[in-house]
C-alpha cells in the first residue's frame, strides 16, 4: 500500500509538472530592519530568481522559487570644527539566498490577462554580510582619506543571526501567458539579534517582473 501511494503521488507530480512553466525574474527589494529600541533602518537592493509555476486547478497555482537578494545601506557621519572636517563613510552590505514557496489564486480578466493574489512562507539564508568604512578628513584645503576597512557582520561572535522565516503575500498580473508583474510584502517572524533585551525583525517590500517560458 505504501509503495502504491508513493507511485500514485509520483505520477500526479509528473503529470502536473508537464504543465508547469519555468520562470526567471528580477526586481527591486527594500527591507526595513525594525529594532525594538532605537530607530528603524531601511536597506535598498535587488533580487534575481528562478522558479516554476505549477497549476493546481480551479485557478490555483503553486510557485516555488530560489532567489538571490542583495541589500545595502549607506550611513555617513560628519563632524566639523573650525578649519577641520571629518566624515566617516559607512556602507552595510548583505547577501541572501531565499526560498519562497508561494500559492496563488487568479482570475482571467481577458484571454491574455490574469490577475492573481498570492501568499506563502519564505526561508531566508544569509550568505555574507559586511560593514565597509572609510574616514575622510580635510584641513586648510588639504584632504585625505584612510583605506577602506571591511568587517564581517556574521562572524563567530556576532549577535546578528543569519537566517529568517517570513510570511508574505501580494498581487500580480500575468500578461500574454509569458510575462508576470507582481508586488509583495514579507513579514519577518524570527528575532534576528541575540542581544539581551532587544528584538530585530526584517520586513521586506518587493516589486518585480518575470518571464515565464
């Protein structure tokens, strides 16, 4: 019986996969890093993805994908006293591998246009993150700067966690069976800091376009 169930499931998946569409996409990513104490910070970036759309019937689809996401933020700090100006230029960079598992429900408003809503979880894995800083100074018209210094944010003694689980949703439009435009929001569920008494959550806004083969 167990083998029969597995065989039937495999046949269903194989049959459904015959109607699946592979897709590749890219778009904008913006993330708000919300700290329980202090100001929130906003990161801008982009994402690229590859996935497929698997029709489930009755207007439903399952759309898993693998996504690379890059986020960055600049934070400059300046100090000036008579004849002396000092600026600390800081850049924060984060690279992620995300695995969204989205379900959508759509309705064909014309033969060449399908509007849909989607919802589902995403797993997010931090690949690499760093903080790049450089000091610039000027005195009596003369200026200079230090070499860039890079510090990893996910070292062994870091209080910043790499991974997250998010729940998200949004709306989209399929055009001429091959072009998909969508906008969505992901809400981070995991506290990303190990610091005592603090909580840090990532909430993301995404907008992108994909081509479906």
